C-alpha cells in the first residue's frame, strides 16, 4: 500500500514538473516569437528613424577630362526636429536660434536668410526689392494671414506675436524670424531636417558639438560642396547652383528631390541638371534609452554623372584673356561713355561644337556668393553672357552673305564690277563708302577685302530684302543655334518684322541691310556659326557644348553627342570659294594682315563696324562696336571664330584675339596628335 502511494506521488510530481515547464515554455515562445519586438522596445527603449544622405552632384570636365567643377566636403549646421524644441517651447527655440546667429555673426559667417524684410539707412523696416513671391508668401493665410496691403512694419509686428519675440530688439527679431520663416518654408519635420547654415569652419562646428546640451537638436552634417578648379574660367557657361525653393520642390519632388537639394540655376548646371543630379542615400539613426545615437548607412548615395564638355580649358583661358585685353586697350574713344565689353566664340568646323566661349566683363564662380550684390550693380553687367544673349548690328560682317546670295542668284559673277567714288546715291539719299580703293571699279573679291559699301548697296538693291534674308536664314542669322544654353533669337530685319513692331519699311532699309545696318541684330554665336558654314563649304550644324555624359566612375556612357546638320545650304563651291578668297585677302594683305604675321597657318576673315545709340544717364551717345569673323587654316578649315568689342572704333583691333586663338589652337593641335586615344578621359 505504501509503495503504491509513493508511486502515485512520484507520477503526480512528474506531471506537475511537466506542466510547470510547459507553461514556462509557452511563455518563452510568446515572449520570443509573438511579442519579441514589443518587449525588445520596452527593454532596450531604442527608437529608430531614417534621414536622407545628400548625393554629390556630378562633375563637369573639359573635352580632355580636366575637372572644371567638382565637389569638396564641407560642414552644414542642421536642425533635427526629433530633438529640436517644439513650437510649444518657443522661448527655448528663440534662445537657441539667437545664440547660433550671434555665434556666426561674431565669426563673420552667414546663415540662410530669405526673409523679404530689411532695414533702410534710417533704420526703418521695408520690403526687399525683387521679392514679390516671398512677400506674398509672408503675408499669406498659411503664414502671417495679413492683407495684401500690409506694410513691412505690420509683418514685423506679426512676427513678434507669432514667435513670442517681445523681449528682443527689432533688428534681432528680424534675424530670428528669418530662420523660422525659412523652417516653415521648408516644411521642417522629423523627416525633413532644416539646413540653418552651410560651409561652416571646423572650429565653429567643434564649439557647437562641445555645447550640445545647450544646442538641442542642432546637428552637423558633412555635405558635398560645389568647387572649381578655376572659378574665373568660363563662369557664364558653367553657371550657378542654389537651394531648391518651394515652387521647384513641388514640381520636382516626384523626381527624387528633397527640400534642401541643390539644383542648377543657370548655365550648364541648369542645362545638364538631369545628368548632374545624384541619387540620395538613406541613413538609419538609432537612439537608446540614455540618448546615445548610432547611425547606419542603409542605402549608399549615388553621385551624379560626369558631363564632358566640348570646351578646351586651355583655349578657353587664352580666349578670355585676349578678349579682355583687346576690349580694355582699344576702348579709348568711348571709354567715358561705355565700359569695356565684348564676346568671343570659337567653333569646330566639323560639327559646330563650341571649343571656347567668352564674355567680358566676367566674374569668378568661387567667390560669387560674396560678390553677388556688387556684381549685380557693377557697370558692364559682368553676369550677362554677351556671347549668347547680346544682339548686335554686325556691320560689314554681313557682306559675305550678300555676296554669296548675289553669286548664287546670277546677279554677279567673279568678273562683275561696280564703280565706287566714295559715295552711293540711293533714291536721292547719299551713303558714304568710307573706304579708299586702289581702283574705282570693284569686283566681289576686292569688295569683301576693301569692304566697299557701294558695291554691296548696289548688289543689295538688285537682290531685294527677300532674297538677302533667304540666304541669311540658311546661315542661321537671326535664329537660335540650338545649343544647350539659353540664347537670344536676334532679328532678321524685314517688312514683316517692321510691321509686327508697328513700323513702316522704308526704301533705304534694303541697302542699309546689305551692309549690316538697318534693324538686323545677331548674336556672337550666330556669327560664329555663319562663318563656319562658309568655312566648311555650306553645311550649318547645330551648336553644342556637351560632348558626352559618363557615369561617375566612367564605366558607362550615358549620352554621346551626335553631329546634327541643321541646313545643307546647297550653295555652290564656286560662290563660297570666291567669298573665301576675299576673306583671305583681308587676313593676308588687308586690314588684319599685320596682326597675323608669324602665324603657322593662313587666316581668312572679315571685319565689321557698326554705330549704336547708347543712352547713359538719360543722355544719348553715338558709339561704335567692332566685329571680326574668321576661320583657319584657310586650306581645310578647322576652327571658326567670331569676336565682338563694344565701343571699338574698328573690328580690325580684334585681330589680336583671333591671332592668339589661332596660335594656341595650332600648338594644341600638334600636342593632341601625340596623344593616344586611350589617354583621353582618364578619371
């Protein structure tokens, strides 16, 4: 009996043990499998969130792979909404922002400030000029909810109320408010950090990190910053970048843009934006119960593509330097009226790729942010790209197009001559020729060489404006060249154009148009493509600045420029060769010959001078502009050139620019012959 009882107790004990461990096992399964994440979070109290990693923009290099625009690492001060005081703690927000502003100002540094309010010389608050969009945003229902007629003072008072800034002076109110205005403008949130200041020195960053207990939510990011091998080289072509604004973000957010992205603002930075934009990465930030943070890169950023230009950086520098010198040295008669200014364009004859393109006066990309205000006010408009955007009455450089039209239409041939005695009577109006001729009867070759106005006025009258313009259209005059950058259209003067302006077409306009006056207005790049069409035998190509686009590591070709024919003119080689012969005379025995002595090749060219009425301080002045179009070598042309100088007495004074370009190009060509193709574009 006792044995049976003991055995029963043993079985009961075993059952109890099994039940106990079964319950324990079930709890472990529940804890480790079904409620694992919940209990892990409770035990470790680790939070996580993601943030973007800004991808570097692509580089821009010249035709040989030399870097023009690249990226360097810099520090930015960033607000993290997870730790930055909330709107309910506005006083603490104000304290932090005010301290940061004082820190930066004491070190002569700037923060991002787009508030459209400023103090005038008398200390009165007013709206900033040219800030209509931001003023409207400031007064809008979503921001200050003020009427459209609210004054700047009304806005400042509303900002004081909105941000609880009563204890601060008005100037400090304006500074602190500028930060909060931009934070709201950029939709500051845990998923959208706000960049307070960029390009901050390491010692300032160290101060902020040392006082992290005070600067709650103020973080530091290492970001790529746009840098330049030589900021003075081709600034009008390379262009500027800037922070994306709210309107642009709304348009581009579906394309992967963030609210703090840098985008192209002008030049090739804008034109090649789709290639230069990188793909942002992602980082995950983990924070434990004690506030310790660790960061893990969960998606690597991808740098933008490399844009390879047709520009040769060496030739570009020579062109810029020579243009600047010619403009300054030769603008003597009109220097008191207009500042020295000009432009030069060099094209490849084989495909109209742009080898160099300069505008003077100019500026430096690397110091633009510091110089912007002064540059905008500077005489001569240094930010303006004259090579593509300025239009000119181009004087006698128009004459080769008239000669070709007359030869092709059978109005003249190589033996046709017209007498010139220094003037031409057209319908009772006397036009001067201005030139002295070796003989009074002038043929087409000598008319080009000696720039005889009489010859071309007679020919222009015989042709008529419609025929003259038919050929000018073939040459692309008064039309965009099709290049990637913003360019002016220009004007091809005609009765129809005058009618569109509410003006009459007067009889004398036809002969004036024949010598490059009247209302014709053409850009330097149009002139370069026009002379290129003559040089290469009658084919007009689309101009282009981009040679190709490579992936950042050069492993892939994303885009390759193809030669694009815009117009096969069909002009006879006989007509073209006669015009070339006249242009060769200008370069070898004529006005420009002394400047081209010693060059390794012959240069063919045509000078031009036109008068312009320029208003300065309300007074009208008559000035001259000089022009020179050229190609070289004369046999088998390789480059076409157009140069413009404002305030120059004659286009012949631009021959020094052409000479410098041709001399450098010939040396560059010899060096290139020694380079093997495998050496090109080695990153």
